[in-house]
C-alpha cells in the first residue's frame, strides 16, 4: 500500500512525498494533493515557489509516471512555480524510454537536502532573503 502526503519542508516549498509504489492510485492521490495546493495558492492562502515530488521511498509504474506528466502540466500553467523531483536515480533501468522522457523534463535532485539548497529561498515580506540551514 502506498502513502502519499504533502508537507512544507521550508517556506516557499511544498513537498509531495510518495512511499511505496507510484501507481495509478497513488498518482491520483498525488494529483489531488497538488490540485488542492494550487487552489490554496490561487486564493492567496499559500505562498509557494517550488513543488517537490519526493520519490525517495517509491518505485513507479507507467501510470504513476503519467501522473507526473499531468502534474508538470498543471504546475507549468502557474507562472513562477516550478516542479522538481527528488530521488529518481534509483528508478534506473526499470523505466521505459517514454517514462524516462517524462522524468528528463523535470529538474531532479538526489535527495531533499540537495533540492532545498538548490531551490531559491522564498523572500519574506520585508524583502530579506530567508536563510536555509
């Protein structure tokens, strides 16, 4: 059984973490979490610049990879918002060429800490840059 949950590891970054198998069911859950978060953004209740899909504890199926393609499309419609993947190296030879093409369209990082260091910290309302630890 897969678990899909969202959290905010740092200001300006919303993470959707998948543990188990990213299949059609988990992909649907991922898309529902993303859609809910995009609605929060549109209503001004959230301030996010980056959405990170964390696959550190996941394996994938073709239908799960398709969910990432839909997520990318949804995020691209929001100017100033980026979609990123964490821990896709372990997927390796198990993905098909078509799935690999979807993954290549997304910026990937080996782990969450590397992603957080690389992603621009959100500025606070005073104009000062947020510090990362």
